[in-house]
């Protein structure tokens, strides 16, 4: 009889009582965000993830124009396991057609998501990229609407997501304790940017669970580099100016372009250095992000069995032998000139 595979660690999520796999399955690639993924590959990826102990799956109606939710729903159903064996989060407020954080829209949004996911409820409903809306609206209108959805049993817990870390303190300081269960931060707990760590004591004091996404800094910490739509991409910044009918690059934007170029150049140099040493910068970055146990789950996008196996292997190696401290210190030295430098807001594709 074949032995059961070693499984990834489970970590408690704030005061929710949920135990999330330390590696979370980011389902945005199932919406063909990074290229076409066949239904067979999607099902195989989710099945392998679940077999190796990944129990947390995250999606959004924004990813692939609702395609990610539809495919994830189909793949979870194909698992044929009880609903309480996996944890699902989806989002509201951000859609292909734009942002809408109104109570009416987010209330309709969860019903639409549940239909696509083929679920009766989600475990976590997150207000998506709130920096692109009015934070006061989120506090006074959106979150109360999400609380009603929680009371109605359509979601077990609620939270907020975004890139600038200050949005979390702004909202949490303005809602009653225990209102927001979870925050999802991205690109702030990776080798090139660890600023989320400074916020962890505050979040713990609020009883808020922490999920961190994009351990590879949305492609910066890979051998192939980031996609064109990455917010640190000069091409994207210039295109945004054109979209907004500004046929010039402002002084502020010029500074952003220079900083973006420095960040990308440094990350490319770090990736090349790792490759030269026979090391994989993505594996190193994943292990760095997993090493802080105050972060319940590290979400990473996956669209193939190979990616699932590589990410789980990185987690298992970290748990049994630790990370490669020597290579990590060398990479940190390369990235030191751009450490904790970031762009002011998240992805807003034209």
C-alpha cells in the first residue's frame, strides 16, 4: 500500500478558528491571466494541491472576467470531498468593468460568485483592492454590507485587500474591534520588500488574520521577469498616462519610472546570480515568505501540477531543513539598494 504524501503545515488564521495551509492556491491563473490553462490541467492542479495538503483556494470575479471562479468551482466539485475539507475565499468590489464598492453591488456580487463557484457559502469574502475606491465608503457602507452577508451565512468571515499598507490601519482604526476578520496583503513580504512585518504586531493586537500574496513580487523574483502589466513596469505607467489623456510624463511619474527600472534591474541581477550558482530565486523567495509563521498562508498563483509540486516541495524543505541562508544573504545584498521600495498603488490595467 502506498504511503500518504507528506503534507504542508496548517496555520491558524487570526481569531477565525480556520486553519489554512501555509501555501495557498492562488487561482487567478485559472482565469487565463498568465496564458491559457486547459480544464484538464486546472482539475489536475487543484487535485494535486489538495492531495499534498493545500486546503486554501483564493479567487475573484475580477480574475479572467469571472473565468477563475467558474473554473475553480468546477475543479473543487471534481474533488468529490466534503465541503469542510477546503477553504475558499473570493472577493468583491473589483470587476472587469471597474470598481464598485456600493452595498448593492457587493451584495449582488456574492450571489453571482456563489453560483459560479457552485457553493452555498464562501469561507472568506474580501473587499478587493480598496485603495482604488473611497476608504470612507468601505468603512461606512461596504463593510456593513459584508457583515450582513456574514449574518446571512453567505460568508463565514470578511476582510479587505490592497497594496498600500496604510489602507489597513485606516480601515481597522475606524471599525469596531472584530469587524474585519482578515487582511490580504501582497508584494510586502518578499525578499525585496518585507514592510508587512512592521504591521504584524498591530494586526495581531486587532485579532486580524494575515494572508500574504505574491511572494515572487508578481514575477520580479523569477528568472523570466514580470509580465508587462506589472505595476512596476514603465510600459504600464506610460500607458496609464495616455489612457488618462495626459500626453506627457509628469515629474512624479518620471520618478516612478526610474524607481521601477531600478527595482526590475536589481531583481533581474539577483535572479541571474541565483541561476549562475545553480539556485532558483523563486524557490528562495517562496521559502523567505513562508518563514514567518505570523502569516497564516502565502498565496501563490498556480496553473500546473509541476508548479504545485515545486511550491509544496519548497515548503516541505523549509520545514525540515530550513532555507539557504548563504544564498539568501547574497541575494539580499544585491537587492539592498531597492529594499522596501515599492509603487504607490496596485494593478490598474487599461
